[in-house]
């Protein structure tokens, strides 16, 4: 597609049936000096309003209410997710440069989240094991369910964190907390939020005490560019060899990716991306 929305150029994947139909159109397309694929009777590019009318005409014939090109796009995105595609794959196919845009089309329902948990549990049961993964959630992650849910990215991350905590409550995964997590929560200005976060933190299966060794490691991590709290979180997680350190802090992830070889094999990831990877295994 050339000169698409925002004058962007991108490749669009098509099914075999669609390619065949387009090939048939090329056989009868008038030979006019226009580089537009679809043209009208006078050889000019068709306008969006014409597409809307065509969709409306077929919708009326099929007795489908409130059908628009935008609804078709939304349905396409939802169908891709239901068939197993990840939000990142859907974002690429929709031409989005940010996952935030995709989230508006692909918000999972409560039923979707329940089914995702059940699918994961069934896979574990079929393998004859329950994987007791050790997960570290930093303060940013714990705050997500209490942040402004009107923002698509925040809502998506909040739902991922909620699902992870549900797995912890079902005793399928182990949540590792730390003294620095408690201390950072106690700095929360909003009293109600602070109380809710502290109650949530009590659900951790293990709370790491800040030792001299952890302090020394945190100092070394600070020299790599990590903030004081972030370094203490990472050092605490490293000390018990967690399987993954989850955060919604983009700068933290950027620094972690830049210093992978210096993090003692500690995996730092976003909860949405990590959960997708785990549930698809």
C-alpha cells in the first residue's frame, strides 16, 4: 500500500482467495494512466464514501445492522486474536506503529482472560506437572490495576498483571516480593492506594530481605544506569534466581536489554509480552 493513512507505505498480507479475486479484477480494470489499484468509472481513484456505501448495501442485503468499514477492521483484528495471533502480530497487520493503537481494537473480555488461564492449566496438567515459576513484580506492575484504565496500554498491562496474580492465587506460580517493594509502596502519597498495594503485597509467596550482598549488587547495577530502587529490585530478584522480572517501566527495560550479559541471566520483560509467550508454549 502506497500513500496509506498518514501517507505511510506498507505491505499487506492477503489470503489466496483474495489474491485470486484481485487478479480477476486486474483483467477487467480499465487501462487508464492511474497508479491507483481501484478506480471508478471515470478512471480516478474511488473515494472512501463509495466504499462505505458498498459495505452498507451488502450489510442491508445480509440484514446486518451497524456494519461499517471500521467494524470490519475491528472484526478482522478480533478474529486474528481468536485464531492465536498475538497483539504484536495484529499490530503489524493493521499497520500500527504502537501497541497502544492496537489495544483499542483488541481488548480481551473477562471470558477471554479466564479461558487463557484454563488453557495454560490444561497444558500443565497434560504434561503431568505444575510449573512453579518464580516471578518478581516491581512496583510499576503492582500499580497498573490502580492506574487510569482509560489509556489502552495501561488497561492491557493491568489485565495481564491481574491474570498473573490469579495464577499466583491458584498456586501455579510463585510471586517473589522484597523489602524494597514494601518500602517503595510505603512512599505512595495516596493513602487509599497505598493501603490497597500493601494488602496486595502480602500475597507474595516470598519476601526478600535486603542483605549486604544485595546492597553491593545494587550499587554495581546503579553504575550501569539503573535507578536506586530499580537496582535494589533487580538485585533482590537475582538473589533468588527468579524466572522473570516483570515491569511496565520502559526505561528500565531499555537499560536491562542493553546490559543483558551483566544481569546474571535475569530476564526482564513487560507483563503483556511475557504472558503471551508463556501462554503460547
